[in-house]
C-alpha cells in the first residue's frame, strides 16, 4: 500500500500473507500472534498508517505495553517511519500527531488502576503489544470501553503476542483454543437489558517467521538462532508458534502421560479409602474446590498416592474472573457434590479465617455443615511437596489427576515461575487450582525414601520448629507463624 505523499516520498508495503490480512482485517477484535520474527510490531505500525490515512483527523489510537520502559524501544522503532510521513512527536503526552491530524498515544497498563487513566478517551484503534506480558485480561477488557467514534469510524482492537509469559493462559483460552489453526471468525452475542443484543467478532491470525521473507533474507541465520535459544519447549514456542509448549512453566516435572488418568478411574476408588477436600478461596477471582482419595496400594498405584478425582472451578467463564458467590452458597453446593460420599477432612485456604466485622468464611462453611481445617500456607515448602509427589519414588509418581479436572491439569502445565523469584510461581497468573493442590499435599506430606515423613503443621507448632526446603531450625513461635499464615 502507498501511504500518503511524505516529504521523502515514503512507500511502505505489507508483505503478502498474514501481515496484509492483519492490516486489511475488518473484524472488531484481532489477535495476531505466534512465533517470533513474524513482523508483528511492524504490522501494527502498518495498520495504524492505513487506519489514519483513511480516517484522517477522526482516527484516534492508543498503543499499550505492560510498562512504559517497554514502550521506549517501540517509540524509537516507529519514529523514523512516522516522522518521514510528516508526523510530529510530543514527548510530554507520548503522542504522535500525523500530518492529517490523526493521533496515536503510547501508554502502559499494569493493572485496573492504570486502565482508569484512559477511560475518558474516545478511540478508534486500541493496540495491545506483547499481550502475553499481561497476567490478566480484565484491565485490557476495560479499555474496550474507550472504543467509540461520533464520526462513524469503524473501531477495533488489535493485539499481538507470542506463546509464554504471564498471560499465556488467557490468550490461549480466548483466541487459540476455540480454533487452534486460526483464521476462523468467532462470534459472541452480548445481551444488555434495555439495549438489545449485539454480535461481537474476534479472530486469531497466526504468524510465523516463514511469513516474514524480508527478515529471512536480511538475517538468514535467524531461524538457526531461534533453534539455539534453549529448551525444546522454548524452541517450539518461538520458532513454531506452538501454544501447547509450556514456556517457562514452573512444574517441569509434570507430564500428562505420567500423571493424568481417565475419569472412569474413579470407579476403581472404593468407598473405604480416605477422601478429603482442599479449597482455594475466591470471590472476584475464581475459587477452586478439589477432592482427593488416598490410595491403599490396591489401585495399581503406589501406597499413599494422592488421586484428585474431582474439581469445581468457580469461574464466570472469563479468564481469572470468579463467580462472586457467597460463601454459604459455595458450601451448600459442595455438599450437593458429595452426596453418598464420606469426606474425612477438608483443608481450607488460610484467608478464609480472616475476620472483617462478621463471621469468617470458614465459620460460614461450618454453619452449613462443611467444617474446615486451616491449610498450611508455606508456599515454597508446599511447591516442594507437589514436586516430590510428581517425581515420586523410583520414578513412579505419587500424585495423579483424573482428566475431569481440567483446570488443575492446565495450570500444572503452564503456570509460570515468578520472574523476580524463580522459587515461586507467578502469583499474578491464574494459579487457583494449583494453590488448592498445594493445600492438599501439605495435609498429606510426602514420605521420604527413608520412610520419615515431613512434620505436619500441628507437630511443627508443638515442637517450636519451622521448615524451609527440608532444613529444620529452632525458632520462636512468632517466626514460625509468620511462615504459615
């Protein structure tokens, strides 16, 4: 496409294939993602130039990254193209003004509070660059409300990203899972009382390095460089754009082929087995209720193996958003799930014991006939217990999940490590199912090869000791309780 008549007679062309399809796509919500080297950032630039050339002063854009520091290189990349097209840069407002009056602002979005800074704007284009850096969809979704035009400009949102990162799960759920090969326009009907209903459209356009022949010509060693980045999962993600590759996953020991059993395995769990439940609480965020049975060695699994045979994941269907159910209703529903079962004990999220002017959530559960034990909240020791059970004894795991527990399986596969503390999971990712798993395994400590179990919390409190990675030290109770509250 030829863009305007710039001082230097600039001509910028979209490459045939996904890039030109992205720029021409009329769909309201477009995710352009996959492998590295697919020219996604340049495609966003082309889309803005095309949009602003068509709609002139009525075109209003906003380009978002997770932090302002991440924007600096992007601004530098856009600068030579836009200035040659006659645009001016105003650093105070982080805004380019095109020669025809169209404007595009650069901003950052770390959480919901940052989203509020943009609520008064009327935008025709919203760009989310490197969407995988955003742990949650909610702040981005809030910005959709800024897309409006009194001049009748067709508005839209454009996102780019690669597999991996804190936002991998919600991106995959929203754009990839419904049609993994892409190119299919997904339709969602939104009904609003008093305003009727509208059908909103979104589409995933896959991007691979092979779709960028200019890069392949300019840097013939680029593919070889990607192939040398490290783990096979990272190579699959960066080179092939494989969204099933668990890039940066915390639980590298988890393997569905070893740890996941078919749902009908539940028929092999006799009623006399010890059964228990664990809960990670959430209201605005999802809650997770997980049920476990303790093997007695007669199910073809090692003695004392944990088998998760059911989960109830409390989500409204949107990434990392809860059902907003009262605690009493959750407790009643739990009892409905358990008709005919004997649950020996239940372990609850320690936050359920917080008092805020009324009965705690734990007390509300108890009043509904669902008594809870307070779970152990030592995160690092808890993750260590999960890993030990995944590894098991003599390469035979002592933790299994039935395939009717999809959230637990998915989070074990993809929940990332915290970039600032690699010993912990990224708490900004969707981790509620693995948190419930952590409370469960801490209630049944893994037995070491010497046959000596790690101490239970009650034993730790009684003996005034605390544990960190298996190292026991004398400590006072205040330090002990800091580690478990």
